C-alpha cells in the first residue's frame, strides 16, 4: 500500500489539514473541535464502515491523536475535548505511548491462520491432507477443511496445493512488526505492547483499516509560529520528491519559508558530522580491537531495539550524535534564539526527541505526511512556488543517509579517504526482523570487526511511516539529489 493514495491515507491527510486549520483560524477551539467529526464525515450514509456513527467515533479518536492527546478509554465517559486546553500551548510534547491502536477501528483480523478458499477443487490426490503432520485436514462435502484446533500453522498444505487454494491469513500490523509488539485484547483486537514497541510505525502504515495512528505536534508547531517565535526547520535527507515530482529542493525550501519558518537546514549536515564521527570511532575502537563491532546510531528504532532486546550491545552503539540532534545543535549555535523542528519520514524520531537529553535541542518533530496537511491548510502548493532558495548545505555522504546502506557507505568512504591504512568491514540490515538477526549474529561473535548499520524500515528512511511516495521512487529521488551535491565527503576533521 506504500505510495498509493488509499482512503486510509486520504482520511489521515484530511485529519492533519483540519487540525492545522484549527491552529490557524479557530477562535473557539472547543466548539470547533467538536464540529470537526461532522465536517470530516459529512455524508448521510456510511462510506467505509457499517455505521456513520462508528465512522465519526473513529475520526474523533484520530483527531485526539493528531492534537497530541491520548485515546479515550472505552469504558469511561471522557469528553472529546478533555485535555484540549492543556495541548493548546506550543510547549506541549509527546507523551507515551506514541503509537496507539484505535479499538473501534480495529477489524480483529486473524492473527495467523490457514484457510481453504473456494478455489479448492476437491482433487483425488488431496496432497494437503497427506502432508499435514497433525491430521488437521479432512474432506467435507468434497472439499478440504482445516481444523484450526489441530493446525500448527506450518504452511505445508499451502505450499503443496496445486491450485493455490489455501490462504495464509495474517494480521497485517503484526506481520509488519519485527519485534512481536502486536498482541490481542479479549475481543481479538490488536493492542501494542509498549514494552516491546520501538515506534517504527510500520504497523501503522500496514493496517488497511487505519486503526493505528501516532501522535502529532502540528497544532503546537503552528501555534509556536503564530506566537512570533523564530522557528527553523531541518529537513531529513529523504525529503526529496516527497511533495511531487515538480517540487525541487529549492521550491520546498521556499514553500517552508512561506509557511513561516525563519530558515531551513538540511539534516544531512548532521549526517556528515555523524559519518566522520563514526568513522573515527570505528578506527579507534573496532580496528584496534577494543570493541568487537560498532553499531550505527542514526536510526532510533534500531538503537532502541538493540537496547531492549540485546542489552549487551549497548556499549557497542556509536556515541555519535544522530543527524537530527547534531543538526539541531548546529542550528542553535547559529541561532541561539531559535526553536528547531525536525521534518522527516520517521515516526520514531518523535520517540527520540521525547528523551530528556534531546528536548533542549529539538523542539518539534513532524513527518512529511503531516507537513503536507499544513501546506493544504495554508493553501500552499510547493509545486507552484515561483522562486527557489538554494539548498547547498551537505555533501553526498550525508544525503545518502536517507536510503538503506547509505549510512554504512558514507562511513566506509570516510574511513577509506581519511584513514587509508585501515581496512573497514561493512554490514547493514533493514527491517526490524533482519536487524534482530544481525544483532543475534553479532552477539554470537560472527560480526566481529564490522561496522553494522541498522534500519528499522525496509528500504531505509525513505520507507518511514511518515512518507508520501512509493519507496522505489523515493530511492531514485534521493540518489539524484545525492549525485547533485557539490562535494562528495565532508572536510576532515568534522567536529561540532
């Protein structure tokens, strides 16, 4: 579903646009918030659910999350706008949990089930029955039938069926979660185990019912801009192409200034700093044998995965600042009176920015998807911007961070350029499931001497939960922007 303009995406965009409108134009916040479910679901008959009342109920919870509020409990009367005034300040920050399942929107999908479809031909050979190790398949009215109580979900029946008549039904959100954080409540609906969740957002973008959403800060960000504060934006390397093929980096920078941002920096500046810092760390720690391997630090979900599930690797995570934090500190050195917003593809960056050590550096985090809603609310079409503001901050190395393998490649290039006598061994993993495998191998001593890049999202940052375009197209766009950089590597040494 990535890169497809589905109804789920359309509704999310409408939610963000209306929350932005609240921040921009509302004079009576509570009344206007109460009216929004009827504005968004304004037809007389339901379109997507069995009831228009259920559709509005779901929209109410989506609105609360988009305001930065938590979901309301199902069994306690809580008003839609409860806590709203506490969010009507630009200092409001994300409160855990970041990712939440809206119970009324969840379809209670089968978790892991093999079912015989109507394509079954009732063949004489019935190989599905023959290969089943538990005798879970029998013939009923001439067709195969699976006893779910006996089935062990091995998949042998599906693999051998000559008519592809057996379907493997899985919960999409659970399939997308590489850490097993999706569980079920008493009604069979999905719930997120916050002890396991690393906030990558892949469950959110994989749910075809739009039942999972994260919290947003667009309301608070707009209020901050309206207050007259100096807000400077930094855009992640994956921004290229996210707002349409006609939107050049220069046009996007101009459009952001039209939104009210005082200036715009490339987060790839911080990536350049990180590449040099991690190259130095590798040379001094891994190449000398002090550490068996080095884990990159830029993907927060990867770092949290390592810390939660492989605590013995904590001291092997690079101590380099992530690109977001490094760029924020550079901005605040240049503009001590400014607040900083990170605009990127990543839900997990919201998790990173909520840490106390980061709060003083990064004031707001929004995604490309949320920014698109802000543009719509203001009536700004980046493709129609007349003037272009040059974007010339970073090198090709830093810009490459937006794609899987780009981080390791940048660090490897820095080692080879500035430490030519040091051999560097590179590994990278993308998706949480593959990252877990990589960490397990590293724990077993099979990755000694390696620099290991981990990306929670398959494809890298361009596949983040807050992106707008198809992953392959995003990879192409980032590659072109990287090739257009005036410099290939940051100057040595790159110090804060």
